[in-house]
C-alpha cells in the first residue's frame, strides 16, 4: 500500500469516526438524528472561512468548527426538546437539507460548482481529532450519562418521572454530536481542498447513519466498526457495482434482525432461568 | 406569470401531497413510520423506464403494481418483524429497506436521469399560463389520486379497516379481521399510492431519475409529519409547500427553493410536535 493511499485511508477513517459519532451519541439517547450533514456543513463553512494560521489554519478550523457545531447542536436540542421518533428524524433532516441549500444559495461554497481551497496536510490533525473524540466517547460511555441516556431511550416517561434532567441530557448529546459532525466537515473540506454543498446532503447522511446503526451503539466497538464500514463503503461499492445499495441496506437489515433475535433469545433464557 | 408560478407549484405540491399520503397510510394502518416510502415513488417510475414504448395505461398499471409489491416486501421484511420494538427500530429498519429498494430499482432501471414520454401531447392555456401535456397529466392525475385516496381513507370500508388496524392491530383479530391481512392491505395500498405519485411526478417533471424522486419523496415525509398524518391536511400542506417553492424559485432563484421549504417544514414540525405531544411527542 502506497503512502498516498495510507494517508487517504487515515483521513477518511478519522472523518468517518467523527461523522458516525454524531449519529451514535443521539441514538444512545433514543433519537435518530439525520443532522450529520448539517453539522458537517457548519464545519465546511468554517473551513472555508479559516484558511490562515499555523498548519494552514487546519487546527484552528477544527477547533472553531467543533465549538460552532456544538453550539448548533445545543440550539437544535433546545428547540427540539422532548421531540422524538419520526418528528425528530424529520426536523434533523430539515436541518441537513436547509444547510445544504444555504450553502448553495449563499454562494459561500461556490454554488453548484463548488469552491477550491488551499490543500493542507491534515493527517496529524485528523488523527488527533479522532483520538480526542475516542477519549470523549470512552469517558461518556463509562459515565453515569450513558445510563441516563439508556433510560431516556428505553423508558422516556420513567426518565421524566424520575426527575432526570431530560433537557440537559438532550443538550449534551446533541452538542457533542454537533461538535463531532462539524469537526468531520472541516477536516473533509480541508483534506479535499474543495468545498461542495452536495457532500453534506441527505444521501451522504443516510450512508453514515446506516453504518452507525449496523455497528450498534451499546459498546465503544460500535462507532469504531461503523467508521470502518463507512471507509469500506466506496470499496464495497466498487465490488458490488450497481448492487451497492442492496448490499449496504441488506447488511444493516440483517444486523437489526440478528440483534432482535438475540434480544428475544436472551429474554426467553432469562425467563426460563427465573421460572 | 403569477398563474404559471402557481400552477407549476401546484404540480410539484400535488406530488409532495401524494408522497405524504402514502406515508400517512402506513402510519394510519400500522402506527409505523415507513422511511422507505420515498423509494416506493421510484418503484413506479421504474416501470416507465423499463417499458418506454408501452401504452400509458399499461405503464400506470405495472408501475402501481410494482409499488404495491414493493410496499408489501418492505412491510413484511422490514416492519412486521420489528412491530413490537420502539419507533427508532422502525426508522432504522425502513431506512435500510429503502436503501435496498433504491439499490434494486437503480440496478434494474438505471440511475441516470431520463426523459419520460408525456402521456398527452397537447398544451393547455390557463389565464396567462401555458402548461405542457405532461404537466397537465401530472397535475390532473396527482390531484385526482389525492382526492380518491382521501375519500377511500375517510369514507369507505377499506379506509375504516386500514385505520382500525392502526388503532389496535392486536385487537382486530378478536373482531374477526386478521391482523396480517389488514397490515398487508395498508402496506400494499401505501406502496401503490406512492408509485402512482411517482409516475404522476415523472409526467410533471419530464426528466427524472429514481434518486430525484426519492429526494422529492423525503420532502413528502416531512410534509406528512408537519400535517400530523391526517389525509386532508397532508394534501393541503403538500400543495402549499409546492406553491411556496415555486414562488421562491421564481422570485429569489432556484437555490432559495429548498432553503425556504425545508426551513418552513422544520419549524412546522417543531411547532406541531410541541403542541400535540401524542404519537409524535416523546413525553
């Protein structure tokens, strides 16, 4: 494997991990978010604005994108407080599509033709961001927050009646998700040296979401597997050809069915043991 | 000029309304949010792509049947096994089923945008506006179909049966109505409506691809959610969003169209959900 392709794989994996994290964290709190594209668009806009500074402005762009994306996620959480299920999925889809349309309409990303940016060496910053978010994920998954999110996902009414700070649980989950998504957008834009509104649309978001769902959210291994799946998607697409969508959708559906059967088997086993 | 904007907006809005209706049928019939509905629109147009020389009525029948079969497949493969699970499971499984369905459609019928032959060649002048034959067929068929679906859901035995299944699928068995049959009816009916909407959309738009119709269908889902899944408001909201889009595209440029409509839809869903709670809200 050449140096160029190793660099490519490293950056794509880091971007994928951050993007998958922006799906997995709200999913752990019981909400299917399709706002990943919108968060990535915030990062893309920051990457366009910040091209000066040390290392071509890459670290500054990632930090600014993380802060702005986190703020965007928090605002979205406050606006969509106690909104769940399909309504939340649709609101977040609206955010993604509105951000894509904003990029196109404003001309900030060069309209339909896209915008060239100075290329920069993003590998160390990509690895650094990915590792930093892995540490954040480990900390979150081991903290009492994870338990509270689990309860919110499985028994939302119970979580409310127990007096859990539901609003803040939602704000934290979407703020971290927004931060990760925006950092992914900034990294991707600077790595490609090209800003393109369509890279942050609904279709790209659905691919990342499916990979995240297929990999599971309960263990830290899930986001890691999901990021590998996103990196492998283009390769799988080349192998599967026109059947790429069938393979991806089929894998996700098979994983969901397998998880359902395992859950039922576990329940039956527990039932027979206690009976 | 205003008439032209209004009519082209109504043409797009009617397709959004039909996509929203197909989504609403699934919700009314099974209490499940079928995110594969946009791809069911594309199932209809696959027939037009595969049989370009076939007479229009045959394409309409084949397209609707393809939608019905695809709706059943999604229902039994991706919804029925997860009926007892939480809504997030339904969203995930139908999202995956939609990706599979679009994969099958593009593999069989191609993914490139193609011109679909108009089912009628004449032009119609309404006020200062002139509509091409395909646009007339698309608008007329969409509106007619939307009215028919609203009537079927609200005033016929089939509609009552579908809605009964959505209210208490498990209890319908006690009344002698097999749950699996009600579920299958709702899924097939939703698939046929979506596919017919896709065909009407192809007539209105002229040049389409399965991907373009799927994106249009996604907006239809947002329309249905904003309108609370009630058939008449869904159709009216679809028409309203279509007119808004046409106006924005005409006066502010094409890029403003999606920005305006998605912003309005997002805010409308938030307001409705906060107001209602119920099946949409979490608490």
